[in-house]
C-alpha cells in the first residue's frame, strides 16, 4: 500500500487515493494522492502552506469539465472549492457576488429569476464560476464581459487580494491567472425584463443542444479554434474524422471538436485520438491544432 501523506488537520473533506474519474465530466482519470475540500479560506491557506513546505504539487479543480486527467496517479494535492462557503451566490441590485465553487447553471437561474442579464452566455456550460473565469469561458459572450473584479489567493503564500477585471490579461480561453486561486467573483449585470432574460437563455441553450453532444461524457471542445475564420471542428470534419474511434474515445458525430467517452475510455485512448486528429489536420491543411482542454 502507498504511504499516505502526513496531512494537516482541517474540518473540510479529505480523501486519499480518490479516483479523479468521479470528478470529471469525461469520467476519466486515475487517482490523486489527496483530494481536499477546504471549508474556508483559512483552511485553504493552511493547505497551501503545507504543500509549499513539503514541495507537494497542487491542482485546483472546479467541476472538472475542461480537464483530461491521465490514467496514472496524480501524485499531489487536488483542491476543490466544494464547501458551502465557496458556493455562495448573493445579489445586491445589479451586482452579483459569486463564490468560485458555485455552479454556473445555478448562477444563471438565480440571475434569470431576478431579471438580470449578463450571464446567459454561460448557459449549458457544466462548470463552476472559478473554472469559467480561469478559462474565460463562454458560448457567445465570455465571462470577462460581465466581470467587475475577483478575490484571489496567491498559490505560493496564501495572501488574499482583489483584482479588477481590466487588470486581468483575458484572452481566448485564457486569463493568465496561474499564480492564483480564484475565490470569489463580483459581476456587474444589467436589469432587464425577466421574460427577455429567460428567453435569451433558452434560445442559447437550444442552439447549444442542437449542435453539441451535451448529454454525452466529454470535456467540451478539445481544441482551440485556430487564428482564422475556420473553426477547429470544421478542419476535423473536413479530415473525415467524425465518428473516428480509438478504444472507447470517439470523435462526436454531432460536433467534431468534441471527443466522447463512449463507455469506459482511458485517458490514453483520448490522447491517442487527439494525436491522430492533430496529425491528420496538419497533413491535410498545415494547421496546428492546440488543445483547449487541460491535460494533467
Ligand atoms: C458539454 C460541455 C460543453 C461545454 N461548453 C463550453 C462552452 O460553450 N464554452 C466554453 O468556454 N467552455 C465550454 N465547456 C468547457 C468547460 O465547461 C468550461 O471551460 C468551464 O468553465 C470549466 O469550468 P470547471 O469548473 O469545470 O473547470 P475545471 O475543468 O475543473 O478546470 C479548468 C481549469 O480552471 C482551473 N480552475 C478551476 N477552478 C479554479 C479556481 N477556483 N481558481 C483557479 N483556477 C481554477 C483548473 O485548475 C483548470 O486549469 C464545455 C464542457 C462540456 C463538458
């Protein structure tokens, strides 16, 4: 049996050798040495201090909807902001204060009930607020568009600070926030008619459901769209790769930029399929597809 990490006492949940396949939308991934859900910022800081002193790797996981964890064990500490202190959703007027662990669908629903628009572009994205900010996610509007500021904790020393949205280097599926753990977001929303907000959300969800395999096990779009007007999905489709299967990993027939775990795919199947797609698209179109999903 593997030796367990001598771990500091906290009230939050701690599990050893936790299978990461339980925590990703792909349902893929080997175990991690320690899974930790700190109860509050103080406990999070304690964990970071411990990790620093023992030179342990840490990784922050939200809803695991943009990650492919490898089959081999992650020999470090997986931190998840899943306790209720990190999931708060609070509105004052048009301002929303959202914990990084809050699921996006709950945020959208609550904003919709209040007749506040600005987060509908996140509809159908099965992630958390923290993950969405880190990835600058969105469907037609990205999260950065409605963000006022965030509260973050520095990974190296646990110090807390606030960052204004304008000072964050947001880009396409990029935030440059690698040195921080996102704790909380303040959004600036717009007062609108409840019916209009709901209809816009439904319209976007309908469009997404029609074009993407939302009910399958996946991690969303695998590749970033290249720097031109042709989306990655079209290059993959034009390479006749829709339906291409390696092991239980398959290129979606509905949206070619999605890889689906048909039954019990291994990370290795997905990685082999990713390489296959990249080689085929490179040889046919001289385009280098870059993964959008995080491979850990
Ligand atoms: C069916 C499906 C549809 C999708 N559609 C879209 C879409 O339309 N648009 C889109 O942009 N994406 C889409 N995605 C991808 C994914 O859902 C988003 O990127 C989502 O915002 C990721 O959030 P998460 O909480 O799951 O992050 P995770 O996948 O858990 O993590 C993603 C990255 O964020 C980091 N991270 C997470 N939380 C924090 C935090 N608190 N502090 C610091 N770093 C953190 C992680 O370390 C990791 O590097 C889709 C995925 C699926 C499965």
